[in-house]
C-alpha cells in the first residue's frame, strides 16, 4: 500500500512540529501535510489514527561505509529509521551494485537509499592506505586499495571528478589526514591539489566533504574551500581560526562524536548503554551488541573526546550547521555500528553538546538534505518522497523516544519489520 493517511499524530516536518496533524501519502510521495484533521477532499484515501505518536521524515546518515560493498549498511540502517545512507568511500563495482539495489522497488521495504562519494581523493603514502594495511588487515580490502586512484598533480583533478560522476558519485570526498591522532606520519595532499579537486567539483555543482581528524589538517582543507567536514578534530581545543574558516566557506560539520569516543576509548560507557538498550539489541542481535561494547582505542592519549565535543559546542554557537553521521562500518570496527551509532550520535548531540531534541532531529533530516542538495527528501512537504518514521511518544521533546519505532516507510513502502503497523489502526 502506497496511498494512506496518518492522522491524529504529532508531525515533525523536519523543521517544525505540529502537535496534532496528518500526513497523506500517494504513489510513494507526500501528498499533503497539515494541522488538525485531513480535509474532506482526501476522504478517498485510507486513514489510520495514531494519537500519542510522532511522524517525522526518514533520517539521513551522513557518514557510513559500505565496506567491500556490504549492503548491511542499508538494511540495518533502515530498521533504525534511516532511509538514506551517505557512503564515504567505495570502489566502482560496489557503487554500481548498491545503487542498483537501492533503486529496485523490491528492496524499498528492506534497504535504505544509497548515496556515495565513490572513490575518495587519495594520494601515494596518504590516508587511508595505512589504515587498511595496519589496522583493518583484511586481504580483500588490501587488494581493493591497490585499485584506488592516486592523484599526483592538480592537473588531474578535472578527470578525477569526471570519472567519479561517470561511476555514480553524488558528491566528492577528499582525504586530508596527517595521521597525528593515530601516531602516524602520513603524506598530506598539497593545498593546490585539494583546491583543484574542490573547484572541479564545484564547476559540476557537486558538494565536497573532507576527512580530517586533527586541527591543523582541518584548517588546511577548510582553507582549500571544502563545503563540509566528515569529522570534527580531537587533538586540540578549537581556535578562532577554525571558526573563521568554517564561516568563510559556510561549511557544515558532521562531528562523528560516537566514533571519536571509540577511538579515544572514552565513549565506552555510553556505547555500552546504547548496545544494551533492548530496542537496539532487538535489531542488531547479541553478537553485534557485544561488539559495540568495545573500543577502537587508536588514539592512545593523542586525542580527547572533550576537545571534539567542545568544538561542536563552539561551532554551533557560532552558527555553523551540524549534520548527523555515524562513521559506521559494521563488523570489524569496534564500538561503531550501523544504525546504533547514529542513535548514539543524536543522543550525544542532546546530552553532551546541549542541543534540544528538536534541533538534533533537524541534523538528521532537513539540514543534511539541504546541505547535500537532496531536494526530494528530508522534509515532510508535498512532492517529497514518502520516507517516514513513526514512533510512539514525542522525540521532539525527548530524543530517547526515537527508538520507540512502530513504522518506517521508504517511498511509501512499509519496512518489512513493521509490515503490520497499520493493522487495526483504521480511523
């Protein structure tokens, strides 16, 4: 069923909240949204009553890794109400397969939509090659890394971006990582190369996002003109220079605080709390729950979660927009998992950064849609995709209610896990 109305329900549009209203869906799209009861001209559409529930847009995870083409990033994420995942580095063969999977209507009920950077811009002896060989140590991943494009000069930027477009990239990602928080001494791309890549992407109306975990690397790539950061830094306290660089670009930040907590080992307590939540464990299972109760522990004193959290507090206070992303990889990366770490991140935005629950929900819906230029999702308004999440309670006031999921729809198709949500609810 793709035509229905949810009524007598609190509606969070992605920007504002309507205490009692309705959402009408037709042919996989939002047809109408409003306060009070649905108008009489919608009487032909089946209606379902959900008092004391909240409906909100499907959420967007702005930082995942479909490692070696693992579609678990899409299937697991969907069960957490994440209807779109933004993959941040992947080989062309996997991009092609995962995009085809996401586009197949037979999988709307089982998989989130898939957006990707494709192969991120990397260089010889730069990040993330040492990560793959020394930390991941997966033979298939090591073999795949040998096929990655290794840029050498600014003159190669145009062809690199054109190749990404031809292979299905939705935005461009750059690596700008010295390895400081890992205790590594990696080769950094030149400023001229990063500027050339960003300019080539902008000429084709593509957004750019950069990986950097140290403050100096962050400042450098922001000065190159990048549109958004895939992490915040954790090696030093924030400075006025960083704030000014963000403002100069009107850049956004995807902090990945939950992942940083795993790297510094300071997040173990909150990771465990999320992993032990019965609502989370019911989705991910016992084995994955146990894996979340461990940490990567890669910083060894070279970074502090406090610095990362404080940087987001300052940037937010200065008007820099925040988007939510998990940096989840799935099996093989301790302490971070698809879906669960996204919920963890939103909780940290409220509990540690000081956002209201409503503000945190914006970082998961309307803000990323606007920032990445996805005009078909992120808001409940006519003409947008009917990507919906229905939860019992009021996550606009209490972010903890977000895991009381009763229904998820992607393009108007109900998630397999909640296929009976409308039964006995007809108005």
